[in-house]
């Protein structure tokens, strides 16, 4: 795999190529450009991408900011994820729903192929396997 410097344009291009496709297609695009993981701040959609070489690219939030709940509600987290996976909700609605369920950050570990949804502190989290690409 050729290592490419992460840029806003490169990430946005991967997002556009994956638009309307299953999430696994986005993961495949990110892995192809050398992304190891990324972290999303739920309250404003601030994204931090980390390459396999450890380089980081921070993309400022581009959605209206809101407060995430301080109470972690696992059943509500799972339900919001399921609705989004089934195409019932769009991405901004998904962020609102998981924020209301107490998720403050989530991390996509593309090496381990896991999504890690994190609550207001490290004792509250939910992990889910990323479908194979």
C-alpha cells in the first residue's frame, strides 16, 4: 500500500465516493489511503483521522453543536446504531440520537475492525464489529 499524506481533500473525496454506499465501503476507502483509525466528537462532528504512520489530521466540526447527555443508555445507543445501519436515520440524526443516549465520542479502529462508542467517562462504552469489507 502506498502511503499518502492525509489531507482534508483526500478525506472528503473518500466520504463522497462512499456516499449512499454501505459503511464498509467508506472503511475500505479509508484503509486504501492509509487511515488506521478515526475519532468523532459527537457534539459537533469534529473528526481526527490517524494514519498508519501516526500522522493526524483534524477536521473541524461542521454540524450545529449540541450537548450530549451525561447518562449512558446502552439500549438507546444500540437502537440508534441499528436505525442508522438500516437507513432509517441520516448521519446528523444518528449523532443526535447517540448523543442523547450518552455517547460523547466514537472511534473507528480500522485495524481491529471495531467501532467503540464512548460515554461521558471511560467506564461507559459499547463496542461493535465493523462488517467485513
